[in-house]
């Protein structure tokens, strides 16, 4: 039996996982309970979402752009998914320099740095700063999807992504007003 998960599904799943983690986080926070695990998963899924979106947009420009080393890009490796892909910061540079995408990912990069600290060391920050960066990154990602991604998606996927974007915008507003 063939098992295949498409790139778009992975992106949408990451977006939805952030939304799914925010509901219990906000509910518990309103009760005065801080759930560190929810925050961790929000960061990890939001960082994953950013990385996948950057690679998706690069792939739309040309498949070679998602390879870490462009000189090693082979179409057969691309088709098999057997390659080291571009990192987020280099991917964003390629978006700006090659695709001429005029977009700033300031808070999203902070989320990615939090992700790296969670995965490779220890995350040390303030809760207020993390929540502010999550809210801003959600707005950045929603705007990026609207401007650079959604138009090229299949019609059935556009509807799902528009729903996720609406939730991102809603949660960004809620988080901006969030008090500890």
C-alpha cells in the first residue's frame, strides 16, 4: 500500500497544530494555569510552519532553490526527497534575492530561534516576549500566505488555508491583548 503525504498537507497541518495548541493554552491561562508544554508546541509548530512555507515558495520559483547546496541539486534527488534542504535564514535570503519577495520575517525568525534553543539547548526568555513574538509571527505568516502562497494553491486548498489564516489573525489579536 502506497503512503504519501503531500507538502501542502504538511504546511496546513503545521498551521492547524498552532491553532489547536492555542485553544487549550488560552483556556488554561484564563484559569491562571500556565501550560509550558502548550507554549513549547506552539513554538515548534509555528517554526515548522515558517520553514515549510519558505521552502514551498522557493519551490514555486524553482525546485533547485530548496536544496541547501545549489551545486548538488539533482532532479532525481528532488523527486525522491533525498537531499539536504535549505535552512530558514538562507531560504529567506533566497526569497529576497532571487524571488524578489519584499517581506520581513522579524518575529518569525525569533520563533525559529526559540525553536533552535528548545531543540538544541535551553530556551530562556520572558513569557511576555514569547507571546508577543508568537502573535507577531502569526500575523507575518498570515500575510505571507496571502501575498505569496495562496494564489498558487489548488482551489480546494485555498479554502482551507484561508480558514487557517483567519484563525491566525484572530489569535494574534487575542494574544496581543493577553495579560499574565
